[in-house]
């Protein structure tokens, strides 16, 4: 086990397979592992693979696997899996929750009441969610689920992918910049990794504009975080709803006291039902690999 995993998964791996925890690089030198189970927080990189010569598979707890060096694993013949589908609904629910929260200023209004300020005035007006123009960056499984939910708010949906889809009726934007120009809220649901690093940069944030909101449930690396902080401080975007950050679990101090930002501790999939399903899929992948050398959900 590489890094910290959910307690139930940790216990199951220990009880079923006698798994050992590898928390630092030095621990890898003595490891004789066939399967490594990890998460998006840690991952398995080339320096880990150097010390695991018998490794055959990396099983990732989560849909994102950008912290693992997949290309190097493939070069060495090490298979990689993740846990897709089972967390789609809960991550999409979280994205919609952030859209509603940051646009309607619900968390800010909650703090307003708790501070006792209601007795002396009323909170700032918010923005309407119904009928909003929503741009989705990354129309994969999770992006589609977000679009489906927001359609119930009579939202106008547009999207950007590397390639246009032929199975949806949503408007396609040829670039992230074009997507940002034509939406009230930009929802980031793109996969992490080098190819998507800082896709949402200062230019995209300026295109989103002072009335536009940013919501990110993908990876913190997809957004240029210093540029986002600067845009918020300068009033060049209206607000942000964030479940992910560039240097988790550390969050920029500049964001902590802002009422135009909603901050969540990467809890998109954090429900009892979804985490149980993710745990079961990880264990199924481990069992399948140990029995016949294949994976149920290879990436």
C-alpha cells in the first residue's frame, strides 16, 4: 500500500493479503510486491518502480491517476487500474452543489448569520443559477453527469474536449478560451496530468470575466492557482467553488477569508456508498490480478 488509504480498504488489504504500508521511499527497498494499491494523493512514480522489481500492477483508489507515472509503468510492463463510474454521481453532485453555493453565496450567507451580522443589515445579493450559461471543461463520464443535472436548472450547456463528441447536442467550444468567453460559470471536470496542467490560466480567467464563476472538481493542477487568486483579488472573476487544490492538503492562505470562494477538502467522492463501492472495486482488481494477471478496470 503506497500512501494513506481509507481505513476499511487498508484493513481489508492487510487481512486478505498481508499487505504492508510503504509510506516513504526507503521502505520500498525491502518490498517484494506484486500489486501496489495507491491513491491520487501519492501515486507510484519511477523512483518507486525502481525499488519494486516484481511489481505487476498498480491499483488506484480513485478515478484520477495522474500522480502515477503511467507511461513508465507501461514501459516496464506494469498494468494500472482505477475506479471509474462508481464515483461519477457523487462527484457530479458535488460540482452542482458548488455551482449553487458559490453563485447563490450560501456558505457566505451562513457565515453572515453566524457572525451576528443579520441584525445590522442584509447580505450581498447573489446570482441566479436557473438559466445560467454553463461551460464544462472535460465532457467525460463526470462532465456528462454534471451537464445532465444542470439541464434541470434550464442551464445552457457548452463544453470543450480535445475532440468534439458526436453523441451530445451541447455546443462545442473549440478552445478553453472560447468556452470561458461564453459562460457564466466554468466547471472544470478534465482529467489531470501533464497534458491538462494549467489549462485554466490567467487568459482564460480574464475571458470568464468579472461576472463569471469558476468551479473545479477535477485536479488542482488544471487551474493556474496563483492566477486564480490574483483574479479573485482584482475582481476579474466573481468567485470560485473549489474541491481540489494545487498542493493538497495545503490551501493558499489568500483564499481562506474570502466570502466569494467555497473551499471543500477534496470530498467529491466522500459518501458512504461511493467509498464502499470504490473499496470493493479496488479489491476486485487486486483479486483478479492475483488470480489471472488481468485487471477489471485497466486505464
